[in-house]
């Protein structure tokens, strides 16, 4: 079944085939429809929610191309790309935030796919990035953006570590590590570095005030 949607690269990995790209695009469309439907009752609100979520996802994609550091086995320190996905959860709660993360993960699958198997694809793309939507559980809390962002990247880190152990653990021996230590370290470097930079920015009072004002506009 998977072979219909992917094409072999000849090195044990796969890229999306034309049907694979079509399927990913359809899934993104369906996720966006869900985003417009969740927590919304009126069409006007639906359109506004979808517009703000789509804008945040677009900013996440753009900033994901600005790679400060790119690691050879996958993973990059980008210019705050994870933040824009957690921002959707901060605006609209966990359900919409997780849906936005899934849509972003599917877009990353289209843009820069690295596929070993279906479980790895699901874990590294929709599940891992969808976990950023955990930020939504803090949407109505004091300092919700800061705590939500931290919760979101911890969620992504959790699934990235699992993927590293299960699917990329064979590289651990090259560094004299166990698969778990290797995955904890490897994923911790790029997720932790970007997370630390983002937290510094979020702690700036002017930034916190601006994000609060934007949220007011997004949910009004």
C-alpha cells in the first residue's frame, strides 16, 4: 500500500510519489477544514479562525527555511518556526493547535520528506509536529504563551526521541552511545537550542504585550 505513495531513493529511504503528494495535499485540506470547524459556531468566526491559523502555519513554513544550523541526520535550528505553530494553540486551544501542527507536519513532509517506513513517517511528521499543539492547554493561563511553548516543544522532543531510538538508533554506535542517550542528545541539541532562543524573546515584555494584543484580535 505504501509503495503506491512513495518512490525508493535506492538507499533504504523513500520520497513521495505523485500520488503521495496528492494524498498529503488532500490531508492538509481536510485538516484545515477541521481547524475552521473546531470551537466555531458561525461562518464568520470559522473564516477568521482559519485565516489566522493559516497565516501562522505559513510563517512557520517560511521561517523553517531559515536554518541557523542543519544537522546531517535531520533536524534544524530554525528562526522560531516551532513558535508559530504553538501560537495557534495559544489562540484557539489544544484541538485547533494540534490540527495546525499536523497540517504543518504534512507540509514539511511535502517540502523535505525523509521516509523509512509508515510508522516513522507518522511519528516524525504529523505526530511530532502535532504535539506542538499541546501549547493550547495553556491558552487561558497566566503566561500561557511561554508555558504553552515549553510544553509544545517538550511534546515534540518526546516523539522525536522515540523516533530516534526506534528508527535511527543504529547510528548511536558510531558515537559510542546507547540509542536512547544518542537520541536524547541529538534531538535535545537542535530542539533545545531553538527553544532557548525563543524563550529569551518571549521573556521580553514588549513581545509579551504584543502577543497578548494579537490574541485579542485573533479570538475577537
